[in-house]
């Protein structure tokens, strides 16, 4: 959510700096590791470089699919990697920050994924929020939402109809 990739391409200004985000996410991940006794592994975006590794020495590995397939849970904002969580039935925890509420691009994408998977978005700004999240079990898995998401957004549709017909159907479905 700092100014890289999407933000640069779209000419957007991020609501947090790389340093601010690093502090926030690492404090939260430190808590999760202490609370669960499990190590967090970062599934790096394919375009990320070592300069994008802000995760406090945690394993920063490429190849999201096998990492997610074997994960006990997936913390995420929004990402194409969420599709792997759905395909492999891995539980999710959507996370954000109050400071990121000012970032319309970030919020739009996060809300779309969270809504599609019927999962709440958890703020991780304060330790009290972390403790409440830990008490509720961190991750959620809604089998019905996953099946619907898989059917609507991942499984290829037969190409018997033209793309514009599929788009028109989707728009009509949203309007009703």
C-alpha cells in the first residue's frame, strides 16, 4: 500500500509511506508470531525486489501458490494471490489501518475482495485490536462464499458467448 507498482502506474499518491507501513505490519506480525508460535512467511509479489522486503527478516519468498497451498492462513489486503487461497480453501484475514482509510484506491480494492469473500476487514493499528482478532481466531473461511467466488471469478466460463455479452449480463445482475 505504499507508492510502488499500481500507484506508480496510475499516478496515485499512497496514504502511507513504505517506512510507516513497515512499522505497522511488523508490529502486528510480531504479535501474531508470539501469540500463535508460528512463523509468518511473506509470499512476495512477482514484481517485488529485495528493496520491497520490509518484513523484519521474515522469509520473503517468490512463488505464492505453493506457499499459500500449505499455509494455515493468509493475511491479506488485496492481491491476485487471494485466488490461490480460494482455490486451496485456505482461511483468510483481511487487514488494514485507519491511516489507509484515506486511500481510495486501496480501500476500493480491499472492499471488493472482502465483500466477494464475505469476510470482515480488521484494523491493526493498536494492540487491543490485535488481541480481539486473536480471540476470534484470526482467520475466516466461508465455504459458500469461496465456492461462489471460485465460480464467478476464477473458473473459466465457456466461450460460447462474446465477452461483451458476459459483461452486459454482469452489469444487469448488479443492477437488479
